[in-house]
C-alpha cells in the first residue's frame, strides 16, 4: 500500500496536470482520483490480506477517459408532518446552557446517580449538573420549573460557554 506522503505527492501531481481522472491498483489496493473543477475526490480501498504488501514503486501517471458519474443514492426523508411536529416541540423547549467553559458532570461523584435523567421533574433551584472549571466545581441550576426531556452533553465532556446541556419542557 502506498504511504500517505506518496498519496499526497500523487494528489499534487494530478492537481498540477491536465488529467481529470487517475486510477492505480496494486496487490488488491486501489486508488482512484477525479478532478471536477475545484472539487477533488480521493478514494483509497485496500483488500483484506494476510500478508503485508511490499513497497510499491512510484506509479506512472496515465490519463484515463472520463467516466460517467454514478446516479446519487436517494435517502428516505422523514414525512413533513413528523418534521413539523419535531420543530414545534423543540421551539417550546427551554435550553439549560453552560454558563462557562469546563467539564460537564451529571453527578456529584462517579459512584453516585446523576442529578437528573430524562423524565425527571425540576424546579428553578434544582441542581441538574456540575461544570468544573479551573478545579472549581460549579453547580448548575435548572432556572425553570419543568421536566427534563433530553440530556445533550455526555458525562466528562468538555463544554463551551452557552452550549446547551439539557432540554426542559416548561410547566
């Protein structure tokens, strides 16, 4: 298999040349590059082999005729009604955001239960999590009466100022 540096050099050579498409195959490893205006695509495939492939000599660059593009794969999109309901529901939810940059913790210590879980009722002064910043553990309060719908941050995750941590359905 080609080394990353060799692939980078190939990309530079193809980029500087008038070649639109390039293919290279050796011992089950395939490299295919296409230029299309300013967009460049690189596809590297390697067959599963039990033995390591020997180092390949530098390939000769040859122009290949342009190939027909494959039709795009269509994804099934959710129905408009479901999408509208989700948008309306998210508009009615209150976001509890991080007041600082730090590390998010769901519980006061690793061996205890989280302060809140989805479905838990909270009041304005309920503690919902801790954000640690500079060795200080800051308890974050709900700021609203309601029900926790979703926990948006993971335990131990770094969070940014203003990043949503919880979604709360107000009462």
